[in-house]
C-alpha cells in the first residue's frame, strides 16, 4: 500500500450560528440533573423517568437560555416542577422544602453537578468507623430496612433514627468544613 | 402562610433536617451503594425523535387546533412511555427501549407508497409478500417490526442468500405467527443486525444456538418464551448478548436472570465492531454502521472514515504501516467519536496529541503506541476508560487525574516512582484498575485503598523466571475496598496475613504463580470470602490435600483452576464430588486426576465440567 498525503475535504462555511445540540446537552447535564432530583427527594426509579421528561420538556425552550450555568438552572427548574407536579398532595410544606433544597444545591453543587460535594462526603465517610460506619454502610450502602439495621447494631428503631440524624448532621458539618478548607487553599 | 410564618411556627428546623436527609439519601447511595446516574442519552433522543414525528404528523394532517395538537403530542408521549414500560423485561435497565417512530403498512398498497429512504417500518399481516416487497421498497431499512401473520423461510427464496435487508439492525417479531427458528437464523445473518425480539413466535429452544453463533447480535428479547433456561441465558450473556425475558409467574427465574446479568455486565452492551479488511468493503458499508474495525488498514481508510457522520467507534488492528500523523489529525476532527482503539505493531504513535480534541471520547485504547508526551490526555473530559500499552510517565498519570469521570484505567507499564504512581488515588471514580505490581510501593497501595468504588484490581507483575516473584507491599489498605469483587496478583509474593486483610466482598481471586502463602491459606480462602466464585491457583506449592479440601468447601465456589501441583493426591476426589456448587475445574499437569478419578467424576458429577491439560 502506498502512502499519500492526507487532506480532508474542506467543509462549506456555515452562515447561521450553530443550534444547541440536544444530545450534547443531555450528555453534559444528565448526571447533575439526576443528582438534583435525587437530592430533592425523588426515589431512584422515579428520578430516571423524571430525568428523561425534564430534557424532553425543556428542549424546545433551551435555545433561548444561553450559558451552560443558565441551561443547568433551567433544567433544574423544569425537573423541580415535574417532581412537584407528581406530589401536589404534599402541599406548601413540600414547596418550601424544595426552595430550601434548591438554595442549598445552588450554594454547593450547582457549579459541577455535585462532584466536589460528593468527593468531600466520600472523605468524611472514610473517617467514620465502628458502629457509625456500620450503620451508614448497612442503611445507605446496602439499603437495608431500618428495623434490620437497628437489630444489627443492637438499637431500638427510635434509637437508630436518632443516631442516623446525628450522623447526617455530622457528615454535613464535615463536608461544609472540607469545602471551606478547599475554598481557602 | 409565608416562609417567615413557617419559621415562626418552628418548621424551619424540621425542613432543614429533611433537606439534609434527602440529600444524604442520594449522596450516600452514590458514595456507598451502587446508585449511579443513568445514561439516558439514547432514550431521550429516541423519544425526542418520536415527539418530532408525532408533531409532524399532526401538522401534516392539519386537523384540530393547537389544543388538539398538544393533546395528540401528549398522548404520543404517554403511548411511548407505556410501550417503554410494557416492553421492559428482566435483564434490562429501564427506559432504554427505542421509541416507536415506525411507519405502519397494513396493506400492500400502503407498503408500495412508502418512501424508499424509510428507516423504520411496521408490517401488519402482510406475510411473505410484504416481507419481500419491503426489502425492495426500502433498501436502507434499519428497523423492522412484524405483527400478525409473518413471513416464513420461503421469502428468502425470493430475496436470495444475502437476505435483502443490508442495513437492518433491529427486528421486532413479537407475537408474529409463522415465524420459526430457521427464518430467524436467516434474518440474523444481516451483518448489521444487533437486536431481535422473538417473544410469542413459533420459535423453539433450538434458535438459541443460532444466536450464539451470531457475533454482531447484542440484544435478544425472548418475551415470555417458556423454553428458555438459565443455562441458555448464561451462555448468551457470556457471549456478550443482553437477554431480556419476562416471567410474571416466576419471580425466582427473573431474579436469577437479573443476578446473571449483573455478573456478566462487563461483557454485555458492548458495541459490535464491523470488521473490514479492504478499502472496497469500507466504501460499501452502510452509513448507519457506527462502529468499524479496520484490519491491516491505515491512512487511506481513515480518509474514507472522515465522511461518516454516524461513526462512533473506530479500531485499527493488525499491520498498518502507513498509519501516520495524518490519520491522527483527521481522527482528531471527528468530534462525535466515542471510542478509539489502536493496536498496530511498530506504530510510531506520531501525532497522538491531535486526539486531545476528541471531547466526546469515552473509551481510549492505545495498545501499541510508542512512548511520547501524553499531557493531551487531560483534554479528554468525557473519558471513562483508558488502556495504554506504552510506558506511562508522570505526565500521563497527572493528565489522567484530570479526567474526572475515569472509571477504567489499565496501564501495564509505568515509568514513574511510587509517589508519582500514587496519584491514581486522585481518580476517585475508578471501578477497574490495572497497574504493574512491581511498580506499586506502599504509597500506591495506600492510594488504591482510597478508591472506594473500585470493583476490579489487577496488580500482576511481569513474568520473570529468573527474578522470581515480586514481593508486594503489605496489602492491608485494600481491606477498605468494600466494592472490590475481583483481585489479580499474578507473579507476586504476598504474606499469609495479607489474605486476611483483603475485603470479604471478593468474588474472583487470581493467585496464579503467587508465592509466600502456606497451607493455612486453604481455610482462610474458605472462611473469609463467602462470595468467592472463581479462584485461580496455578503452581501453588503450598497447596496440599487438606488445604484443597478446605477450598472445595467454600460456599459459593463455581470455578477453580489448579495447575502444576504434585502435592495433591487422589484422596481429594470425594471432596470434589461433594462440592456441589463447583461447575468448572481446570487443571494442568495435575497428578490427582488419574483415569479412575476422572471416571468417578464423570459418574458422580456429570454436571461438572473438567478441563484437563496434560502437556
């Protein structure tokens, strides 16, 4: 086989600005939107359906939206709306809760879809040991029922509930602290 | 009631706690469990396409006002969603089914009016005539759905040996009467065919052998086929085919299929690469072919690839002396590329930095490139899998740490110190890692111990008859890897205590040509790893009858490989017979399997597959 110099045929110049590529938008934002849906309370299987709906509903309006961050915010709004629509019975409290969740998300997850926050959490979880680690592994890692986990660590269900509350608050403080440290570097 | 009033009523703390609870439910599920954001690109794009078709049909018919149009659109979505839900079966992630953007032909007259470039058609009750006519009417058909009265083998008498459907990649024959095994076998000969559904047809178990022999087939939907067995399912999964089956009345069967699917998840859902050996073959490929393997082809083939907008993956293998920087430059312009594999002996690797422009590249495999600067890897923001055959220096390792979504990394050769290699610990999403064991010092092992998502780890050393086994640092840090299910330590030397430090989650362990253990390892292997399915123990000088008996009593052990060991006697044969979970015993130069023992196994354990090599 002989070798010949390679030259790719020139493409005709484009006269119109490129339209947003829907596939690229899904690829770029799907993880962030899914995490957001999970973080505001959608169970995993519901979150997947809502994720698809979010993109389908949003596609027609995305060309007016603009920057990457604005697209992400628009998708979150759409996702929140779809989630809330399925929970009308939850009323004003749910709306209020979602507003709080949105503010928290914008503060520490919106920029990177939650990557940095998860990394910090991962470090914090590694610091847990003994019963605390056993409880989060069983309850969140293996998704075992609360009664099962309570039996596993020798607690009443109410005791486990309190322990989980304390663990979540502790992890939250640890994550905030780590993100604060990261910001100062 | 406004926000302030809620706070005044003491709701604020409640709400703040619940916000944290919901977020932790997601985040800890992702950090500790196996929850991951699904890839919905395909599902969304196909549903989007269905929306557009639906909207177009509404506009064309011109009936009704905007409200009716919207209603039809919504109804279309509901139908799509319902079909996707209804078609979902065991062995398949939800929401990935293609949407029904099919054009329906229920009469021969309707069929004759189909545009020749139609790509998805549903034929209703048109039998052989419809099937034959469609191949001629729509030669570029990609997706075919048959309903009602279907065709039989006679249609291929008319269509000829090549079948007539040169670009078909999906056939749904669900519930189609008259469709039998041999018809299906003929249909799947279409070299583009990747997906078929045969539920409710007149097919039998015999059709499975045809599926096994069809490498390009990637997904088979059996519907509720009552003859499908778990053994068949496993064979197909091992061959890289996703199996979808529904047994509403047999949840146990469905659960086993789901477990098998999970076990073989690495093999399935991989795209099929169409092999091409000449430029003419490449020119003749339909534009729908998304993955192409070029064999012994270089720059000229690259030029032909440049115009293929639907190309997603390219592989260069074999001898391609003219593969030059020009090819890399053209590949670098194919921004749609998601996979690239190059395994060309004596390839210089010149121009690799052009590949840094491939922002959508998810899999990169450079198995034969010469060494060179690799900092461009840092630009591959979408990279999920990297396999690099050339020795990797600190620049490559540093660049890879910036690929934040990297899940698979295989670098069998490294030119970096322990502290530099330890940067793999920054790749927090790694699920699969292969590093040269001889380069891994204590810092690297400690760093690997922080990769909580790691599922598979290979720290094999280079085989060396002269230098012997390479002593590994203490493996205690690996004990924190709760997701690790596969560990390979070929040609290493480890301490007996190290086995006790390994995570109990292991399902596969290879201690091939591994030294340093003693006979106590047998009971440790049995007791510490309750999920151990596969164990490789080549040349284990420490293994004696008692140790092997202990191993054979491991509760989940299915595959055992023992070679080159003269310490074991025929006295272990009863323990082999008693190991009811054991399905495959692979031996090589094994003194304990004489003719009488082989006969005993044949008689007592006909289900046990024994591979015996004597050379």
